[in-house]
């Protein structure tokens, strides 16, 4: 499982929060990549299944809502261009990595938690609850 | 000024952080503004009244990509404040860690953010579809830098092994040898990048005489020094930076804006190469002789070429440093000679000079000043953006979208790092 985000920037901390919850005792390798999806190529060791978790923003999604995409959906649903984002978007990054890495996981999942604020401060209670739901979902995915 | 044409780029794509560009073409000329819309960061305040070790752990959070420079530069400021003398091994490992960051940053900027401009593609994904080899080269070089930061710094983002006085943990010789092999493999890829950027002519609209400021390296071309030099012949120690460098604020931007001798100036790879090219050796020196016409001090697009040359040099330097380090030996961190003092440090972050000032009283940080490279070059970047827009307009280009694309390329050539703080995926 690869977690993305910035623990110091409001609700963008949700990926780091999920990572902290799963780092010990998960039935898989769990890695936090900060804000750089491209570091996946550094940490990838040939696993078949990849679960990426990150904060997501969509105007019509209530905060804390958990979304789960699998396979081709991951590459179709994540917008290519990141807005208010560091570097390139996760969707664009994963597409590039799929084209350029010598091996790429055959079973790709994206778990997103809907967030609303990227300033300073803590996660809202809704997003914190969403993070717990994401942890439960990812535990199921990693255990399958 | 009566405005004839407004050009707006609300979100400047493929840079580090969030900013927009406003260009007004009017009867009196062209005005350009880079709007930095990200909020103030307050790191200089957050770190006050904290033990210096805690402050040094906080500073790297300024930026996930420049975290290594924001770790190693304040460490140096603390060590100067408290007269701490790190070992030769520590200095070499820090150099290695820092160069890993520069190689990673340059690779990311050139291959994923800039190459699409040169090839006329909308983004790096389109480049990967058409020329996967180019993007593979870039990701490999980025990996080299990330591996170095993981091995020496303990992790690729926000490295924690580098501490005041030394290192917490050390890499094994086997790990260093693996990195040396990766660096060796990367050299030819970086040479290909130099060849790639040497195929393109720079837009003449932005040929503007300018000041270049960089460090004067201690010995070999690199990131450490304590004196700054300019292409005008100015030279001053970092302790005197306030006498030469000013920062001003603009009502339309959260970012500070630098002036040197009361004028805009440039920092970064081009400035380093312009001021210190006599220190380049090996393959980088050969490339500079072959392609010397591409190091044009007056054109910001030469910054991309200079970054590619630096990648070659730093990869060779990484190989040398690993040879010099040999088998790392665990050492106790060097200790302070005093509890209070003022420390000044300047290093060369990927985008240019990074200055830290710290006052420490009884091991507690009481005053901090940080000047980042992007703040330094913002006014010069705006000048170049205005020149590009004005040149195109004068030559009859009236399509706002085309002008916007060209001024975005100018901004990207500087490799600005606006804040590197926020990351979110949009659905």
C-alpha cells in the first residue's frame, strides 16, 4: 500500500493518517511517499497488487466520503491534471509509471478520501471518520 | 496605462506550488505579475523558542522537494552559531545527500515539467506515449537522487539521519556501492539530456542583461560555500547578506521578492554555471566546451541547459564522493563549543541560493531569517515574462492563449518552487 499526502497541510494529512494506522501489522508492505507518486518506482518490488491512498477533491463529494477505483477505472477516473497540487496529479503519475516502469502491478486500486480544506489546521471530524473507513477498506483489500 | 490586452494564466501548470500569471499589454508597454496565492508559511515564527534540534527537524517541512537543502542549510547555521566542527566524513556524506536532492530535482524538472514544452506536448504523459525512453531516463535519474536521499538521509522525503554535528545512522559500504553504480549508469542518460536541450534555440525576446548570484564553492563545483559571487564581480560573505540583498513585498503576492544591488537578479543552475564554470571538470567540462554557445547568461532558457550539465557533473561527483568516503565509520556527533551565538549559512539548493540566519540563546532559537531562491528571482522572472509577452505582441501575435503558453514556458525555465506544500487528487 502506498500512501500519499502532506501531514502538515490540513486535510491533505488523510493519507499519512491511513499510513500510520496500517504501518504496523498490515498484511502487506506499507509505504508513505509524501507528495511524490513517482517515488513508487523506487519502492516497488514486484508486488502484484498495489493500493494507493490519497486525499481527493471533488465539488460534489461530501467530506469524508471514501471512493474506491480498481483496474482501468483508476486510470480513467483520476483527472490527469492536479489542481492546487504539488507536481503532477496521481492519475497522470500512475499512467506515466505504467508506461515506463519495467514491471507494474497487475491489480491496481485507488482509495480516496474526500477532503475540502488544504490550509493549516487539523482534519475535520468527517474526514477523520472517512480515514477510518478507508483503513477498514484497505485492510480488506490487503487481506484478500 | 490603458490596457489593450489582458492575458491571464490562473493556474501555472507544471511548476512546484500554486501561482498564476497576469500580463497587461497597454499603450505604455507591458506589465507582468506572478501572483503567488498560497498563504504565508510562518516557519520563521514557528521555530522560535524551540531547541535548535527541534527547529532543524521542522525547517525541512517548508518543502517536500527541497527538504534536504532545508535540513542541511539550517544545520550549518546552527553549527556556525555554536562553533560545532563536524568531521570530514560528515561533510562528505552531507555533500552526497545534498547532490542526491539536486539530481532528483533537476531530473524531475527537466524531464517531466519542461520537456513537454520543447516537444510541443501538453504533458509528460503525452511525452511518455511518444518517447517513453526520454521519460524513462528522467525517472531513472530521479530515482538515483531519491535512492541517495533514502540511503544517506534515512528516507527520501524529510531525511532525519542528518543531525547537528553528524549523522544518526550511516549507510553501509554496499549501499554506497549500489548508488555509485546507479550514478555511473545515469551519466550517459544525463549526457543525452544535454544533447537534447542543445537542439533548441532560445527565444530572443528574453535576451536581457542580468545579474547572476551564486555561491563561491569552497573547492570543487558544488553546493557548499560561505561567500556569494556575482557576474558583476561582487563578492561578499554570507554574514553580510543584508547589506546586499533586499526583500520587498507586492500587494498582489504572498511571496517576498528579492533585489540585489536594488535590481532584480537571477539565481540557480545558470547562475552557478555562469559564475563557476571554471570549476566544472570531466564530462561536464567537455560538454561545456562542445556546447558553450548554449550558456547564454542573458537568457533564462539557458537555465534548462545548465541544469542538464549540472546533472552530468553531479553524477560524476557522486561517484567520486563515494570513493572518497570509503567504508563509513560510526562517529559521535560533534558537540557545541558554546550555548549561544549567531549563525549564517548559504548553500545552493536546486533552484539557487538558500540563506539561513539563526540566533541561538542557551540552545534555544530566538531569531530566524530564511531567504529562498524563488523569492530571490521572482522580480527577474516577471521582467522576462513581460519581455516575452511584449516581444510576441510587437511581432503581431494577438492570440492570448499562444502568448500565455510562451510566458508559462518562461516561468517554468526558472524552475520556481512556490511552496511545495499541498497535494490533492481531483476527481
